[in-house]
């Protein structure tokens, strides 16, 4: 129930009253007292009586002369205020209270008659039980009729295979009878907390639990149970349906129930003829934390009440097939699934999957499909509801099996392969199917003359698979062999067929009849959405073997190496991958569409193939040029030489065939440079105009600009315990620092130099100029002796420079004795890192935060040959003054690792702990 403050209740209750009316305000006060003492949500009423009295005293209550109108107005007010439609006020001058006779007090004969007229049992076809209960019998009545109920109802129901429990007409009953029914449909393993009922008049709470045992045989929890409900289902029957539904023990079929109440009382308001109906008890399910009251029980399957029985019967038919479906699917997976190591987990899943709420074959198929794909991680393993669809499998390769007949073979080769020589001496080969070769030697001889002989002297080769719909995988090795160096043996792929339990390796042929096309020239494979089956395998292998470039549209994705089986007696089918396709790298290919290296419309693929072939002509030069720039400018020369060799070797091995333009080349070069050098600072980028220098000449600010610059770049604060805080987000050039020196000393440094400890915040400092680092460091050391801070090796000049502290600085030094803390993040880079690492190496600061980025102290940007590609190459490295080793690539590891957002409070806690330790040591 939504809760409202008492003034809101008062406003809604009183402001609806008519202007020209009259009634006694005492009626409202008496009604409020009844609610306070009896309403089952007393927390919504706190302060209500006082608020009403205050409103009466202020004259806000108006008068209504018509008593029925007054009752209606009060009903609207109280329902709106408490959001509870069960609260009603009525004017009934002739009302005579009727006290219903309690069932246990009736004679036994009347009880038996009542039960026989409120309970109906029938056994339907297929041993389906039908039990209609129009009244939930309470605990005491059930105890009186124990043997009668057991022998004539519950023991008979227990023998059925499944049960329809009809509560559509159940309009009366007692909550005390609910535990028996719940217990009957559950096992005895553990007690179940069914409900918690709070009674407001007695201010007591009662818990309902299942029973540890019941007379006679239980129905248990494994057989199907369907409960029928209607708009008339109310009270204890709702508690039964709600509990069994949320225990996942029953499927509810029919209409949403009435949404009754645990207990409602009609109470006279003082000595008037007005009555208020109040829910005096409330139910809270420990299973859901909510209740069936007011809102009712929503069905699992919604149908009108009169159709519920028919729907329940059809649903039970579906559910009766579930064990058979599960067993059939298990047998098929056990027998045919290609990934044998995943079979035990799949079988275990099928046996343990919770299918209690499955209500149709389609529902069953969807759930099983989701669960199996989640566990197998195999999109080819598919369970589908195929009503009105025939179960289909992949095309049978035997359709393309050509017999050993020379005339037929010649006709096959002539009609299958189309060969042309296009402009720029580009070979063109189109074939629309892969044929299974029973006479391989003869076919190869014919192909050598018809196909490979005309193409042998072309500069590049276009293989057109845009109209290729598949065929037999056995011919793949023959065609691929012509695209390899014949002097070397190549492994192409492996196929494991679980139907035949055969594993076959496909390698390059030891001898080919025709001239080899080889692996040095460009091969461009064209694809379309119609490219399917073995055509997809060929395109995939061209990419995997790095023997060509795929251009066109993503292929159809229909190759799954699978067969489809219809589950007998159902509209459910399972598609099972029975072939494992392992490429030359030993990786499983699960089928699906092949994504081209260059995605273009199929009709534009030939044109793009010519453009990419022209681009590939200059590819080696650009890769060599990148290596030359690296050897000339990269700070670590021996690494540069090795990386340059690796780049060229990758090009030789065909690893750059997937590159189709300058953007993809820049991306591939960047990835290869960073991987082989282990230096993330190396970048290649594409730029149509020459980029500006990354190292701009520093601008000296004017006198007017100095104040603004300091305010923008520096933040200072004085924290507790006389701790200074300094944040600056850019490393300025030393000439700028010198030009602004007097103002910096006055506005920044003078305010923190006399603190007992200093926190320097570099979390947002991405770097800048390194020239001011010696000056900055000097302030944190004594004048004598001078400190060796770090050494810089510059590849452009081949010089080593030792960087030292300065003998003199303006202003007061912070000195070498007071604690300094530097905060870092993953953004801290370049010159900011050099300062941080130097202070750490010389044990002058405690570093708190995240590891830094490992940025460059200095990088140069160089054009790769005369192209639109540029390489950003770090040309300086920093060597530690302590270890003499290069650290600038790896960044700075903090003394205390913390999230960047937590670094400041962590540093403050460290400072506080050290101060406390000092005080305790005195």
C-alpha cells in the first residue's frame, strides 16, 4: 500500500465536502478512531486523529445534509487518501449484522453434505485428475473429516499422473486450510514458510508453515499441477494459487483473481447508522515480500474462465511430451555433436533445467535453445519451433559428385570455370560451385590447361565467388595448392566428422600438374551475400592462410556444418553441428558469415579489387619506410632494428594482405609496432595535410596574462595539520617559469613553503615541457650537494645528458627533510612522470595513486616516404639516476596504489598516521 502523510489524508477526506451541507464533525472523528484501532496498515495513519481535530477546530469541515451523499463522499476521501479500494463508508439505517456460523460447529452430517457440494473429483483421459474446490476447508473442519477427505479425495488424487485444480468458483474458505494443500503438493524435505498474517485488532502476527507430515499419500512436487482461476476466485483460494505459483509448483491458467482480503469487517461508526468496511488483517508472502490482496493472482496463461479447462488439458499434453523431448535431444547430442568435450555439460544441463513453467512447444524450444547455446557457446547448436516449416539441413555435397568420365569431366571444367584477362594484366577466375572430385588427377589436368595456364603470367588474380553457393570441401585443397609456394608443404585445414567418426587433414598437394600461381602475387576473392557453404570456407581460408584479400559483402552465414532432426511427435527440431572445421592455426571455425577485408557492394567489388591491387603495389615501400624511420629515430636502436625486420617479415608472410587502404595500414602498423616493441607510444596515423609540429615554441605570457595563467594552472590549499596542497595540470617551459617567477613565488609558493608536509597533485597533469623539471626538483633538496636527477638519451643527437639540481634558486627552498606526497593517475604522463619518477628514485616523495601512463619525454613526427602516413616515434628515453635503467616506457609504479579518486584522502590518512607515530615517540 502506498503511504500518505495524515495531513494529505485529511485534505482528501474533507475538501470533497459540498459547500452547502451540514453534518456532525464527530462522525469523522469516530471513523478515524475505528481506522486507528482496526485498519491493517496502522503506519499510514500516524497523526491522523490530531490532524482531523485541528481541521475541525479551524472550521474547515463543511456541511452535507444528505447522508448517502456524505457516505459516498467519505468513501472517496478515505480510499483516495490511503490508496485502498477496500475501505468503504455506507449509510444503512436498516442494517442487521449477520454472524456466519463457523463450520466446525456444524453437525458432522452437514459438514459432509457441505464438502460433497463444494468438492468435485474426476479422472480424465490419460490419468489426468480434475479436482474442483469451491471452498477451502479450515484446519478444524479438516480434522473432523480427516478420513473421509483422505479416502475419497486426496488418496485418489495422489494416483493421477497430473492434476487440474479448479479454483474458478472458490469464493469462500479459511486460511488455516492453506498449509495442508501446500504440504500435499510439496515434499517433506523441509518446511516452507507460506504466509505471514498481521491482525490489527489483536495486534498479533501469525506465521503459516507447511506441515511436516499429512495423513495419507502426498502428491509431491514432481507431477504437473495446473490451477484454474477466475475473476471470482477470492480469499484463501487466492492464497493457495499465489503460494504454489511463486514456489514454482503450479501453472496458473485463467483470469486474474478477485484480489480479496485476509479478513474484512463491517464496523458501525459510533451509534450512527453509518458503517465503515475495513480490512483488519493483511498477508505478506515471505516468498515474494508482497501479497495477493487487492491485486489478485495473475495467471501464467491468460484465457477466459470458461476456456480454462480446455487450455489446461492442451497444456498438459504439451508438458507430457517434455521428458520425451529432453531424452531425444540428449540422444542426438550424445550421438552427433562435434564438440565431444562439451557433451557431458550439455547432458547435465538438460537433466537439471527448470522447465516447470513451460506452457507450449514454442516456449520449450526457446528456453532449451537459450540454455544450450549459453553453455555450449556454439551458435550452430539450435533448437527451434518449426510449425509449418520443414526441417532442413545443409546441402548434400554428394549432389556435386562427378563420376570418372572424361567427356563429362571436360564438359564440367568448361562450364564450371570462367577465365578472363582483365585490363592491367589482371586474371579473372569465376566458378559457382565446388565439385567433389572422384577422378582428381584427370580433373586437375583439365584445370591446368583451362584455368591455370591462361592465368600463369598475370600480375594479379581475381577469384569471383559472388555467385558460389557451395559444393564439396574436398576440392578446396586443389585450388588452394595453386596459390601456395609449391616447394613447401602447407597444412590447410582439418575436418572431424562425428557422423562417421573420421578426422581428415587437408594439406597442399605434393605435386600439381599446372603452373603454380604462387603466393607472391596479389589474389583478390570477391564475395556477396549469396556466397555460401564451401564458398564461405574458401573465403575464410584465404584470410586464415594470408594468401589473399577478400572484397565484397559479408557472406550468407549459412555454413554451419550441421544436420537438422525433427523431434518425433512434436514441431520441435534440433540442428546439431556434426563437423568440426579447424583452420591452419588449429582454431575452430563455427561457421557464420565471413567478413571481407574490404566491405563494398557486390556489384562494385571488381572495381575495388583493381584499386586495392594498385594500393598493394606500394605497400612494401611504405613498410620498409616505416622501419627505416624507426631505425633512424627510435630511442632504443636495437629494438628499432628488430622491429623493422619483423615488419618486413610479416609483409612477406602475407599478413598485410588484409590491409586495403591508408587507414587500415596505419592501424595495422600501429598494432604491429606496439606489439613487437612493447612500446605503446609508437603510432602511425593517416593525415591528408602535413601535421603541425607537436613541439610548439613556448609562448611567454605578458604581464597582464600572468595572473590569469596562475589562477588557471595552479590550485593551492592549506589542509589540516599544516599540510600544503599544490595542484598543477601542465608542465610549463622553464623560460615561462622564469618569466612568471616573482608572481609564482608570491601567489603560490610563499603560501605552502612553510607547511609541515606537502601534497603535490599530478593526477590530471598529462605533461608538457621537461625543461623546468630540474628547477622544480631543486626546491625539494638542499643546496649542497647537487643531486643527479636522471639521464636523458636523445636518439636524434646520439647524446647522453645528465640532469642535475640547480645550485641556486629564487625564493625559499622546501628543503629535504619535510615529507612530500605526489598523487598520480593513469592520465599522469610525459614530463609529469619524469618529475614523479625522479622524486621517487631519490626517495624524496611518497607516490600515492594509480600507475602512470608511461608516456614519451619527447616524440618526433615523421612522414613515411612521400605518403599521407606519419609515424610518431619517441626519440628520447629517461634513465634512472639510481639504477641506470630505462623506465620511461613502463611508467611510474606508486608506493601506495589507490584509485585516483581516493588518492588524496589516502595520502591524508598516511600523513595523519605518521604524525601520530611521531607524537607517540616523543
